[in-house]
């Protein structure tokens, strides 16, 4: 049994950073310059440590092979979660101005919550984990854990690393920040509603007793022809 070291596959270039902004244009709405710059750096860092060329090359799943969009890419999920999270925040801010929400942390956290996916979805890693899970674990690290490492490595603040860490299962074991609670619900809502609306492949659907899947408009049309 050998040891495996996570290494950088290619340099972090301005072209790679530009591709992050092209795939996640909402990143330009982050007001705090440090958060905006480091969010771009986090994705460039994560991609450069993976086989993926850009965010839109990552398969559009919640986990590898689970809750996979029929069309689109991981960028659609991230942008959807960013939109939903801001809408949750803005609804409460509009209704109850006395609430205190850091909108910039919500937006940056939503755009970076899955920054560990280039690692967890990397086909090279998936093949290595499949070969001997008893040696590697399967996965060795979930995207939440690797994403936490990425956030801290590029100098994002703990508030964003916390969202990468606790937006999913890991958040059930710790107290979560208000901004993390918003992103968690936006993320989970994205997959649940996408499943109900027929946007996920049937074979990738997480078992859910209350789920009844609606057909997409083009599927109804196709069935009628
Ligand atoms: Fe997500």
C-alpha cells in the first residue's frame, strides 16, 4: 500500500481565475474585495489540484452519482444556491429589518460551499478510492472537508470555511452560524425541488418517501408525439 499526496496538477493562471468568474458571474456581486478575490482564488486552487479544467466541467451532482442534474453543470447548482440563499436573506431583511445577516458572507459562502467538489468528483480520485477503499477510505475526504482546507489555504475567513464545512452532513454535529443555516437550506432546497420538478436523473435520485416526480415540458411533449 502506497501513500498518496494531494498535489497541484497545473499552475494557477489568470485564465483559470477568469474562467471562475465566467462560470460564477455572481461572484462580482460580492462587495468585500478580500472575500471576492479569495473566493476566486479558492476555486482556482481547488481546480488546479484536480483533473477538471473549469467549474462547468464538474458533473452536476450533489455527491458523485447522487442527485445528478439531467442537463447543465455544477455551475448551475452553485448559481442556483447563491440566488436562493440571497433570496432567503433578503426576505427576512425586508420583513424584519432588526435581523442581522452578513449578505456578503451568505453570497460568498453559497458560491464556495462546494469548493471541495473538484477533489471529491475527480475521476482519478474516484478510481483510486474504488480500487481499495480499505486503504483509502471512500471518499478519503468529502467535499465539505476538502473544501474547508481549500478555504483556509487561500486565506478565506473562518466564516466561509465554516459554511464549506457545515452546509451538509457535517453540520449536524456542530452549531452552525446564521449565514451557514441560510446556505444549508438553500442547498438542500435546490436538490429537493430539482428532484420534484424532474430535473434530476431517475437513477441518481436519493430515496425519499414523499417525492413524486413531475415530468419536464419537453418530456411531456415527446411522450405525446
Ligand atoms: Fe451544494
